[in-house]
C-alpha cells in the first residue's frame, strides 16, 4: 500500500517557504505553493501538496487552504500560529510554524524546486510575484483571461506544454494504473 503524504508535505512546504523567504504572508505563500505544485506537475504529472487552485482576480488561490485559514478550527491551526500584522497600507496574515521543517518527507526534485523558488522570490513581495503567476499563456492567464472563467479551477494539465502532453499523458496513465493495482492508503 502507498501512503499519501500530501498533507504533511503541505504543512512542511508552508513552513519551508515561511522560514526561507521574507514577507511570506498569505498571498505570497499561495503563489509559492502554486508555483511548486505546477512546476512539479510539469516535470512529473503530480502535485506536491495535493491542493487545487482557482483563478481569482489576484492570481491562483488554493481555495481549500484559504477556507482552512479562515476557519481556524482545523489541524492547520494546531500546527501554525496565524496573526494579522500591519503591512504597508493594510494588514497581512503572518503564518508561523510551530514545528521544524522535515526535509525527509520530500524527494530531491521537490526540494530542488522549493529551494529554487525561495532563491528567486526570497525578497519578492506578493505584488512582484504577480508577474510570474499572470504571464500570458500560463495556467492562471489561460483560465482567467483567455477562457474568461473567473473563480474557476485551474487544471494542472495547463502546466504541460503542448509538445509534452502525449508523453506526460502516458506517465500519468502509468501512475494511475500502478495505483489501481497496488492501491493507495491515506
């Protein structure tokens, strides 16, 4: 049986980004998680965190995580302290992990992507990251601008270039057949 570690990876990815970038408030965190998941999907055909993202006006948003942060009644709230903090002209949500990051949960590829993202966006504000997540012909832009489907789910398949779709489709099918045969345990 396979064990699904996506929830543990989500918590640890949050801790990693918060600990390794400046000004990692909620919006920046959402963008980093999106970039992690979509880059990893582009390379492997699966996300790291198990999150799904919707095309909101300011960019991709993992709605389930957004709702969890608001509810404050989940295991997320037990693992992180969340505080409103004055930032610029308004407030920003600060997320503070109450545990240490565990790199053993991640593959070398996942760690490489996280490290690359923290290097690229170490001192970036969420506003500056809009450029990266809103680029023309990228997943958010395709759903929100080209398709005109505001708030809609951003399909992971949009992370794959047209020239790579057949090869990635085969990899995804192989993985699904493996899971069907050997099962998955959460």
